[in-house]
């Protein structure tokens, strides 16, 4: 059986150095790391993860809390988390919590029972101060959604400026009567996207019409997006464009508009948010704000694994000040948003 001593001999380093490399301890040069992994590959060395875990009192398992696993937005984030944790020697336990605090608490209690080492939360709502009682003891990372008032590491995008960019694009296309389909949930992204919508209209000198702001269900489901779109389009002075805070809502809005006899984008421009795979399943392909979902999951997993290593070195489960990572977003222009052309149908203010 190949041992760590065999790997050390092949790489020309000490067994302690091999151990540091394989356990991501740091303090080893890039060249040495490459030599160790080359030796591991050449010899086919497989570390005994179970034995290591018992010695270190680890489970090598990470909890991943998802509010709605059927939402396609989370698919690539979960892929990023899973691929990264697996590469670092951890298993991921995905928990569908339906966004209910009681269920989230129940899952996080597994940390106290030593059935998991840390947790990644994909949808923390604002006001989740209760998370601190767990974060003070165990490594936790907020991924995508987070509460800025809670000192827990998080990774996300700039939702406020992304929303402004989306609305600005609609304005540049000539639209002035721009509505939005938001949500009734209490996520920071929802608040920031609505604020970005309002502020961009205000800066352009376009009045914000409250009757053009509609709210879909808290989980951004397709049916509620369709219902909200039909409601806003039933008005006499209906919008010529809609900013939807998720692609699933945008898909619902497109179908709702079409069922009412409107053509998208000729009669109604629609822009979504997230860039899920379904945006290009059927025409019109959806213009949207693309989030780097896989990278969000990957970075969140890396941050958590680093916290786990810090804890093994005797450092606190969380730093006293939250570590924040903001990844770039991108406007992706497709077919669902076009210049306003039916001027006679939609008189100006």
C-alpha cells in the first residue's frame, strides 16, 4: 500500500510537507505543491480520509441550505459548491429548507451534534440575527444572499448597480413607462434591486409609478410572475417595459403577456435577472443580468473550507469582521428587450 512516506520520497520533500499540502495548510511554495500532487498522481496515493477525520474529530461534511431546490438559479451555485468541496475532500449535504427559519435551525443543529463541520447558506433573509449563535461556534458562509448587519463571511454580486444597469438599458431603448415585478420575500437582493429600479428612474427624470410595481410570490415562481405581469398589463396606462428581478419571473411575464395578445419585445420589452439556462430554451430569448453562479458557489465553498482550516489551527470559527467577496455581473442582451416602437399605443406621460 502506498503511504505518505512514499509520496514524500517521490516528491523529494518531508512527510510533514506532504501532509500540509494535502490538508491545504498553506505555507508551501507553488512548485512544492505541484511536486507533491505529481507524486500523488504517479503513485496513485489515496489518503485515508475516514482515519484523518476521526483523529481530527471532523466529519468532512458540509451543510448547504437551499430555500427552493426547484429554482434553476441555485443549480449552478450548487455545482460550484459541490465540485469545490469534493476537490478539497469534503462531502456536501444539500438541505431544502423552503426558506423556513425553523427548518434552517433544525439543519444547523447538526453542527452541534457533530454530524457536519460547517454550513453554506444560500438564502439568508434580512434580520437573521439568530444565525450568530451558530456562527460564533461553527464556520458559516452566506452565499448569494446575506444580511449586511451580521458579521458572517459572504459572497454575492452588486445587486443595486446590476438593477440600475438593467433599467438604464431599458431607458436607452426609449422606454419611459417601465414597470417591475419584485417579490414579497425579505432578501437583501430584492430590496436592492427595487431600490436600484427606483433610483435609476429618478436619475433619468422619470417618475416612479407605484401602480407599475407588482410583487410576485416570495420564491419567484413562474405562476406568480405570470399573474403579476397580467395584472400590471391590464392597466389602461400599462408599461412598455418590465424589469423582473429573476429570470423565472421574466419567463412567467413573457407567457402572461403573450396570453393577453402582446408581442414580446414589440409591444413589451422584458428583462430578467440571473441568466439561468432556461433563458434560451424558447423564443424570445431573455435579456438578463448574468450572475456568475458557479463562481459564487465555488468561492463560497473555498471561504468555508478556509474557515475550517483556521478552526483546526485554533483560530475562531469566524473573524470578528465579516469577509466580503463581491463578484462581477454582466448585462446579456438577447431578444426579449427592444426599442419602443408602438408609440401610438403607448402615449407619453
